[in-house]
C-alpha cells in the first residue's frame, strides 16, 4: 500500500472524533483561523479546529531559555526576489513573519524594521497588504524599543493577514502561511535545543508531534496540486519521526485564587525524545526549509 495514502488514512481515523465533536451547521464557520493573543493559531476547516502554536509563543520560550540571538538562523531578506510563485510566497510570508517575531522578542530594532519591510513587500505581492496597513506600520515604528508592544503588534499583523486570507476564500494560502511560520519556529527551537540542552525547549520539539499532524490535515485537501505534493510528502516523512516521540499528558484540575483573580494551570506534559531522534528530525527540517527558502 502507498505509504502516503496509509498515513492519510491513519490521520483520518485519528481525527474522526475531533471531526464529529466539532461539526456544526454554521456555514460561515467552515473555514476560519485566528490567533489567541500570542498563544495559538486556531484554524477551523469543515467544523474541525486545528490549534497550532504561534511563532510568537515559540520565540518567547527561546528567550526565556536564555538563548542567544542568532541572525544566521533567519531567512535573509535578500532571498525575497527568488519567490515567484504564490506557493513559495505564502510559505515564506509565514517564515518571514516568524523571523519578525524572533527579532522583535530579542530586541533587535534594526532587524525588526528590516523584516517588517520584507513582510510588507511580500504581503503586497500576495494581495494581503491590507493586513499590514499604514497605521500598523506607524504603530510599529513608534514602539521600537518597547518589546511588549512590538510582540502584540506582530501578533496583530499575523492575525490580520490570517483573517484577510480566510475572509477572502484563500484558505489554502492561509494554510501555507501557517505552515511556514511553524516550520521556521521549529527550526529555531531545534537550534536552541542543541545550543542550550534546555529541557523545556527539548520538550517543545516533542510537543510538535500533534501540531505536525494538524498541519498535514490542514494542507491535505490541496495534496494533488503539483507544488503541494512534494511538500506534504516531506512533512509526512517528518511525521514518521515524530511518531517515535512519546507524549504523555496528565490532567490536573486548575487552581483559582479568587482574591488575586488568578488561575493556575496544573496539568503536565511528559515528553520522551532522545538525541538521535532530534538529530533525525533536525536533518529533515533543514531539508524541508531549504526546499522552501532557497
């Protein structure tokens, strides 16, 4: 049996409960996506909700792990003229968006301006420049040096571009933008895990097991399109590596401090992933990213 068809079948079975529990009759809700503050991107297709960590969330974790700013991890703005197809433009809009979040969180003012301009140029080429309108640009420039404000503004830009694409029936493009941002964030995470050996960062790699499956489901409707096929095949090969990751989630009821109006999440996730598996995942991510950015 064809390996790819087998994987799609497994995903279909695994997601059947999600599909059944999420379906509704509201046609306006069939395909939507949003970003919950700096937390997750929630893409909704056919009644099923796919939650994907936003690039901002990942970069915040890397900063917390005391990772050093590394410009060599970024996709150079000089590569922009290479992207002549809508497929490459959409993926790299997501990648550059993740880069913009990374440089903003690491307080790199000049790089942030440069990547903001790159994102805006690419968005303009794709017809989504409205997501990065003059008011957003002015707010960004006015808040240079104010990291918290910049993080929120980058999140606003990501949310606006996603909503624009979804509201204009460009859901396949929105899926690629999300995939590009996720790929770049995973690229950052793997590099920092190798540099710091920080367990929380290593766990974040393992946690991408379910996220990758969500991405594959999100993009599968476009599988037969020529540019999508090799990209999805590569993601599926990567998913076979992630299948070897053990993720055990333990639910513990949250506690609430009524006086402080503070709720603490007590649930835990245990991730088991060894160095050899991280190296294998890393090699595949590098290859996929190169196919997209070079």
